[in-house]
């Protein structure tokens, strides 16, 4: 089975021999690929919508894996039992929705050893949830596929990590700059991504700067007093991001 580059990368983050739950599995491509290639012995594919659920059932049946992949209809982590899986993957949703799914299913995470999460937007919201609930990022990856930029966040329980949250988000000064990357900035940019930025990282934040400049131009047309404050906030944000991009090394891949 040929997976997209994004799903292939997520597959590679799953430890061999794990029991997998893919939440919001859509057509069930990831669990089918994971079982078919021998990476995991069994999997659960959870889907809340009937159309994708039927597509996943068809995919699993055609692969001859109905005895090893359970297709379940349900909302978020409600599709799995406590202690049933070791790894949970959630891809292709907003960061706020992924955080909500994890929050509502917290009791199911007790036995889980790894989360592999791919938010389409709102990565900072998801990082804040992970910090609050003692999940430590072990890997962050940013990539482009079909004109879209994706980030994949891999996290483990703090008790299983040699890296501590305090170390991961400790503020540090950018080389050649007086700008300090605060915890808030590291949450926004990605604490691991910013230390090894690739060309897609620069592309993403250049695009974000342009969006902020467009918003600034719109706000500047307003005569309201609140618009003045908003302009200052936007200018500061733009200047900060521009300085980050200017000072980070460009030759790392």
C-alpha cells in the first residue's frame, strides 16, 4: 500500500510491536499499512462519521485484515478500552480538536506509551495541552505535501522521558540577537523545530508573517483607539518573527 508522505512519516514513528489506535482513521489507510508491513500486530481504527467508517471497513476487508484491525464507530478515545493500546495516532484535525479528544479520553491514556499527533493548525494549543498533562515531546517534524505544510508531534509520558519539560522549554537567547526565545515563543514555533529548522520551517513562518502583515494593513485603516493597540501588537509580533528567521541557521536540514 502506497501511503502519502505524511502518513508514511507517522507510520515510521510507531514503535515496532505496538498495539495501535488510529483515531479519526478516515479510510483506515494507516492501520492497514501498519499491520500489513508487520510494524504492529493489531490495531483499532476509530471513526465517528459513517462515510469514512464504511470506507475503512472496505479497506480492511480488502486487505484481509478483519481479524487484526477492529473498526469502531465512536467519538475520540471512546472507541478504545483502558489498557488496550500502547500508541495512539491522531492526524488531520485542528490542534484544539486533538487536545479536546485527549482531554475527554484522559482515563484511556494511562497505559499509552506514545502519542503521534498531526494537527493541521493550532500546534501551539496542542503543545500547551501536552505540557499541562505531562507529555514530553521527543520529536517534531515539519513537512510539505501537495502545497500544504504539516507538523507531526511525537510525545511520551514525562515519566518515560529522559528529557524534562523545563529543559525543553527553557528560554534561550538567539545567536547574534538580543531576542530571547521565551516559553511562549517556543510553544508557538516548536521547541525542537526551532533548534533544527529546515526549509519548510522557514517557508511556514514567512507565510505567517505575510498573513500578519495583511491583517496589520487592514487594522491600520481603522480610526478606533483599540486598533492602535492591535497595530502595535501586530508590529511587535512581525518584528519578533522576522528576527527569529533572520538569526536561525539556514543550512540545517
